[in-house]
């Protein structure tokens, strides 16, 4: 087993050697706990004890930190692009403004970690634990968060265009003013975030951009989407009991067979939305705009449509349609 070596006053000379020699750099003393601004590119630090270490501004591009202990460590502004961080223990670590583009954080423990204004373009965080993590204003286009745990995480104003959150746990997460839409990547056929089967129970998505997002079979119970943009989004078979879509943009949305019982659509725009077979029992559609909306086979028992703008709506085989509503619709 390698012993810890303390370099003392000889550090400036040895640092030059470490920078030039990745192998020696990989064997450096991790007990020193302070690597602020140092060049550790390509270093092999797998399983290293870096708990509470200071790595602010450190260069760790391509470094291997698989299984390393980074609990409570500070990596503010560090460069971790293309780094291997699979299964790292980094609870409470600070990655604020760090560069983690293309990094692999599969199954990492990142509970209570800080990623404010960090960049994680195309990073992989499948199965990672990010409960209570701070991702405010983080840049996450194309990130993979499949089956990740993000309960109570704060993603306010985060950018998640084309992110994949399939089956992720997003219960009570805050996505206020986050961008999960299709625009912004400059791709020939941009797409929105993928949240298939994601659990967004009680999540706050006020003002979020979910244009063209895929939320098929997602759990949206009591989630808040006020002023959110969900144009062309896929909400097929979602469970959105008691969700709030007030003032939301839902034009061209596809929500076949969706459960919208007791949901709020006050002043929402549902032009050309597909709500075929949707359950709208007890839904609040007051002031909603329903131009060309398809409500065929939908259940409208107890739905409140006072003040709704209704024109060219399709209600073929719809159930419990209010009499006043039929007068302004097509059969």
C-alpha cells in the first residue's frame, strides 16, 4: 500500500514534475486535501479519499475518480470535462460553476450537492441520487438522468433542452422558469426533454418551457404548470390529478387517455390540442381557449367551462358534455 507523502516546502518543484507526469500525478498524496487550481488532467484518483478537499478551479479533464469520496468537497469552477465519476460519493459537494460536460456520473451520490450555474452538457447521470441538490441556472442540454432521483431538487431557471429524464423521480422538484423545450440546440430536428414515466408529483414547473417535451405516462399529480409552455408536448396517458395548468400554453398538445381529474386549465390555451379519451371530470376550464380542440371520447362530468372560448371543438362520443358546451361544438 502506498504511504502518504507530504511535500512541504518542496511543493513548487514537485508540482512541476506532477504536471509533466500523469502517472506520478495520479499517485499524489490525497491526504493533503488542498488541490486548489492544480492541474490534475488525466489523473487516476479512483477510490481516493477527497472528502472535504479544496479542488476549486482544479483541472480534472479526463480524470478518473470512480468510487472516490468527495463528500463535502469544494470543486467550484473546476474543469471536470469528460471525467469519470461513476459511483462517486459526493454528498454535499460544491460543483458551482464547474464544467462537467461529457462527464460520467452514473449512480453517483450527489444528494445535497450544489451545481449552481454548472455546465453538464451531454453528461450521464443515470441512476444518480440528486435529492435536494441545487441545480439553479445549471446548463444541462442533452443530459441523461434516466431513473435518477431528483426529489426536492432545485432546477430553477436550469436549461434541460433534449434532456432524458425517463423514469426519473422528480417529486416536489422545482423547475420554475426552467427550459425543457426543443429550441436552443441548433439541431436539424430539435426535440424537447424526455420525461417518459417520470414522477413529477407536486413539482413546480411554473413558467417552464416544455415545448415538444415527451411526458408520456408521467405522474403529474398536483404538479404546477402555471404559465408553462407545453406546445406540441406529448402527455399521453399522464396521471395529472389536481395538476395546475392555469395560463399555460398547451396548443397542439397530445394527451390521449390522460387523467386530468380536478385539474386546473384556467385561461389556458388548448387550441388544436388532442384530448381524445381524456378524463376531465371536475376540471376547471374557465376562460380556457378551445379552438379546434379534440375532446372526442373525453369525460367532462362536472367540468367548469364558464367563460371558455369554444370554437370548432370535436366532441364525438364524449361523455357528460354540458348542454351549453354542445351549442358551440361539432358533433
